[in-house]
């Protein structure tokens, strides 16, 4: 079990928050996941004994313990606080999500219920939001049953049946009955707040449990898969369909490394892997929303290129800057806002746009199936893939100071043409099917000639190069090579020899813009587990998978990176890539459901 990054996400696909091990909300952005953090304590480093800036804390007087767990098959968090005298309270924290008036109710709001369980506990609450990336100077006003926080153009209102005077003065008070809190839009709370918030909690639990019931989970490791699936869904901004790579920014990939990046955006690549994993579980709602997002991206693309990442609303300008007020995670700045990778050329994105779209030409479960007009739009993307399949780019690892013709990008271009041929055949467009099949064949021939290293007897990570990276393990998943192809076996052997570090896998072993890699990339470790299964080392694959599950936080989740010596988690959290790995490996390694019949 890791000691740090013990964070618990809650959310409703519009708002989200991360709570720490004591039940404090320490990270949340409004009005969107890529917006200004109203709670930013996760990236602040106050002096010892100073109250955190940008947090919503609830603590008992003489508190001795805190223990959290999710209510079964939901992102509703229960935190039990105990004091030295045996007093105990439960805090339920959630973001409301349920159908109301014919549409999904998912406000930018946070509900909390504090219930006494034992003794005479006294609770102190401190709600200290921030603005403008760490500015604690937030004006407030209050009424009999509410407090208004004047944060930018969208003030927040805390409505409650707790004593407002005690809250304003942060004075401890006895918890002798349940108290309810609703922090949301600056508008009057209608109805009895206790009954309404309790009803929101129940309806939210019902929504998530019915959503989970529709998942096609593997027989083994169900709890891990369900928690990963719920959290992946929380990473979708449902209003637009965008899927963010993580809920945080600037948690470093390694201590004091400067590898601090803002991941609160929709990477076409990361989103592709997310919908691919959820689709394997039958979660078509996430796929459908994301395909709508992609259609808007394609409609607005400029001729000749599509950038690799976007804001959740589709905005293209993600200029990178630094939040000077925040010291960073554990004081390890900088805290970055925006991501300069949006300016990079990454040719794999064209395949990652086309591949998830192909299902919509055949899957009759979808509310909106694709047709001829959609195919023609995708052909324009395919043209860019064809044009750039042998051109240099920054690659999927987003090198900032060098380019090459990366094998992974070329294979994704091949996949774009290959799948367009499949879609044309589904539509009965035989001439277009042949056209794209011919292009796919030409790209394949180029890859097999230029990426194959004859001297080493394996594929290289770049055309004409001797390098390897973990992305070559995806040649099977993209159906470029078959599992019994000796070229894959030879390539995997070289990757394992150079990149494996015990139970972990590096992305690459060469120096990049920041020096040699210091941590393993969790998604690549899951790729290694898949490869071990493919080459017949089943017991080893299962053992490594179990070890990765043991590295999860108490919330059942993973960040982006892991120290391959200590097992400590690093990088942004929760990382969609890593959760995808849990789902994919569980499905691959699990015994079938017929095992119990």
C-alpha cells in the first residue's frame, strides 16, 4: 500500500473533487475540470501547523482516527471520524447525479451529510475556498441558513441546517443529529435541506449501482474493475463528451523532477484507450458521448493537422503557464496551467480518431449509428493519416526537443486506413473499401521495411533506429502483427531486456528533455502483463497483475507513474491510462464466468 496520493475522487461527470485520507476536499475545479481550482490544498505547501489554503475540512476535537470507503458500486464516499473519548461521526460526500425532469441532474455542487454514530463528538468545519489559482482572499456574505463565497463570476453558496455562526467562526459544535451541507450554485436551496440532500444521496447511489449493473465485468477482480470503470466515467465531461487524462495538474512524475504537467484536458490518445476499455465492459454511454465530441473536433479541424489535445469544451489554445501562488505537490513545483503539447505534431491521433468511430457503423445498440456522411468526414482524417504516415513527429511520449518517424504513429496511420476500408465495406462502398485497403497495404510495407532492424532482428521504435519503447507492444492490440508472429516475440524480448525493472516497465530508457526516466509508467507495465500473457507466460502475468493491484491506493486507484524500487506512486491522479490497464488485464487474464457453472 502506498503512503502518499491517498486520494478519493467523487464526481458526477460535471463536477469532481478529490478528498484526502481525513475526508477533506483538497482539490476541485469549477465550473469545469480544467477550470480554476476552488479547492487547491493538494498543490499548496503551507507552513507547519498552518491551516490549509483552499480546502473544505471537517475534523473532530481530539480526533484520533479517520477511515474512508466508497459505498458499494458508487463514487459516494463514507468517512468515519473518531475522537479520543470514543465519539464517532460519519461524513458522506458526493456530487449529485440522477435523472430529474427528463434530463440528468449533475450540478457543479457537492453534498455532504454528517451523522453522529457514537459518544458526544464535537466537529470543527473549515470551508476556505480559493480563487485565481491559490488566492485565499475570497469575500463572503451569509444569511440565516447559508454562506455565499464570491468567487469570480459564479459565486458558490453553502446551504445548510448546521449553525451558520459556528461555521463562520470555525467554532467546534456538538453533532447530536445529522447535519446537511450543499455547496453549489448561488441560488436559494428549495425544500427541506435534510430531506432533499438525503434523497439526492439515495438517487445518486441508485444511478451508479444501476450503471454498474450493466457492465460486462470479468469473473475475477470484479471490485477492481468496477472501481476503475466508475472512475473512468468520472473523467468524462458529459456536457461535451470529452474525457480528461486525469483530474489533476502538476503532480510530478518523480520527486523534484520538474516533470509536472497539466493533465486536465482531453488527449485524443488517452480518450481512445479509455473508450476502448469501457467498450469492452459494454459502457456504451461513454463511447456515444465521446463520439459526439470527436465529430465536433473533426468538423472544426484545420486542413492538414489535428492537435493532440483539447480543452473539455473543444478549445484549442492551451497556452502553458505557471501558478505562482501555489508551491506544488509536497512543495515540488512548478504548478502548470495549460499544456504546450497542444502545439506538437503527433501523427498517431488520426488513427485514434478513426478507430473508436468504426464501431458506430455496425453496432445497432447505439442510439445514433454512423452513415455515409460520417464516413466522408472520417475519410478527410484518413487523408491526413496517409499524408503523414512516414513523417517525423513528437511521438506518443511527447518529446519536446526532438522528432523522429515513430513506428507507433506510423502503425496508427496504417490502422486508420485499414479501419476505413472496413467501414466502407459495411456501407457497401466497395470502391472506397479497396481504395483504403490499398493505402493500408502501402503503409504496412513501409513500416515493415523502415521500422524493421535487420541487424537486431526486431522492430525499432523509430524508422531506421536502434531504439525500443513500450509502445511496440501495441502492435498486437492494433492487429498489425498476430500473437504468434516471431517478429513480435523478438521485439518483446528486446523490450523486456532493456525496459523492464523488476515488476515494472519504463516507457523508454534513453534520455529525454529532463534526463533519464526515474519512474516506471504504469500503463506500460500493464502492456507488459498483456505481452506476457500473449507469449504464454500466464502465471507470471497473473502474478505481476496481482502485484500491481496491491500498489493501488486505498481508494482502489492508480496514478500515472511508480517508483520501481519503492512502489511509491507519482504523477497525476487518477490516471485514465492506469485504470484502463486494470480493466484490460483483468479481462484478458480472468477465468471465464463458466468457471462457476
